C-alpha cells in the first residue's frame, strides 16, 4: 500500500495503548478542526467522529489492511533510516507511534528522535519534543514527568509559527489546547495514579475549566437540584465549560481512542447539551469498548438511556426499530382510513338503505294496487 494512501486514512491522530496526551503532530499529514470566528474549534458531528475513531482502530490489526500496509511501509523506511532526511525521520517516528499494537513502536520512535533532542532540525523542534513526550507515555513503564517536561519544552522553547496542514487559526487553537488541557491532563492522570483513597481511580477528570494560577473549580455534571439530571446541566456549572469543550475532548480521544475516562467525559458533555443519543453511545463506548466501569458512569448511563430510546430515532435504533416505526405509522394510517370510512360511509349507507327500503315499499304498494284492480275487474259469480 502506498504511504500517501495509507497515512491519509488515519489523519493526524495519536494512537497508543498507553495514555498519551501530548499531540501527535505529523510533519505532512496533519488535519485539524475547523475554527470559528471566535477562535474556538467546531466539534465534529458525532457520527463522523465515531467513524474516524473506528478508522483509527483498523490499524490495530497488523495482519490486515490498512495496518499491515502501514507497518510494512514503516519498517521498510526504518531499515534505511540513515538515508532519511530529518523531516522524513520525524515523520517515520510519528508513523511508528500511530501503530498502537506494534510493541516496538515507542522504542524505535524514541531512538529515531534521540539525535535531535539537543539540536532539533530547523522548524521541527515542536514536533520532535511532542513526539518524544508521546513516546515516553507509550512505554511499558510510562515516564509522566519526563513526558510533561518534553511537552512543556515544545510549547515554550519551540513554539511554532507554522505547521504544514494547519491554518494560523488552527495552529493557535492547538497550542491553546495543549497548554490549557493537554499538559494539565498529564498532571491529572499522574495525581490519580498516586491517589490511593477509595474511588480515586473511578473519578472523572477535572479538566474543565482550565486551572488559573494552580487553582481549579471543576465543573460538576449536575442539574439545578445538585444531582445528576439526564439531558441538562445547572446553569452555574455550564458557565464553567468553554464553547469548544466537546471539540477538546474529541481531539484528546483521537489521540487516545481507548481511554474510557475521556469517553465518559465526552458523554457528560453531550448530556449537558441535551443530546441523549450521543451521550448514550459515548457512555456505551466507555464501558463496552474502553472497558471503563466506574460505578457513577454506569449509573449515569442507565439514567440517560431511556431518554435516548424515547427519542425514537429510527436510524440510531437500527433497522428493526425503523421497520417497527414504519409499521406503527402504517397501522395508524389504516386506523385513520377506517375511521374516515366510518365517518362518511356509514351515513351514506344508511341513506342508501333508506332509499332502497322506500323503493321496495313503493314496489310493494304498486303490486298490491295492480292485484286489487285485477280482482275488482272480475265478474261476481
């Protein structure tokens, strides 16, 4: 499979088994969210987003396409690494990190980038340090602190003025997202890993709103009564969310599609918007595919699911439900036709029966009159 074809399928997406919140910025196949006039990212439609995640996961199967083609291409280039230009080495490192089930990917990528740690190629410092951060988080024993330091250096020491494939507005958004959410999420996960208190591993990431001078007042996904409410969020809590919160979490999931905690956060955001359908599916993906089974997550899912079913969205409930909906409509239509016939037909039938009865009585009267005249015309014997 040609490199340009296979890589284009996967966009510019970080794919790993471990947690990897530094972005995967490929030198030549980057694709970003659209940005509105206020500098906020526009979230992808939910179905498009899920389809993209599923496309990423196809590369997990290294014995089948497109994963097999991606791996073969990467290994062929790795075998001739000494002949590659600096941009080609950086691109190869990104490609190796994309192959989530290729166990040697993080090590091979790190070794490719090692010569550039102290003297990155001109214009590629940001990508080099972000990829190193990524590789450090993918290792069998992730080094969160080193990953944080490299990602922070990428943002401070090698802040890019341009990245191929990104507009100026997109670049500004990605840098803001990394600074306000990517780096803090590394710290959040580090603190969760160290917290031995009961239920610590099942808590939602306090990602929103961004911390200000180290202080944070995390959004609580509750209704006005202070408890979880399907399809709504208290106004005071909603004010804590940025306009592009869903896009932020979507991007983090694209960089880490097996992270159940992020899918849970996405579900809460969709529920806050009143989107039962997307919320219910996100909860389900968190539990069934990402294997995150927090008690609160399951409870919220069970409360939102009836609302999703109540929408009666035939396309989402499947072909059986669609057929049932059509059959129900047909039954209603048939009932309406029968009722219409009864409303109009019965009075007409009664009138017709009355006319027929009158005609019959009239025929009887005439027949009796003829018989009486015939009798009177006969002579009396």
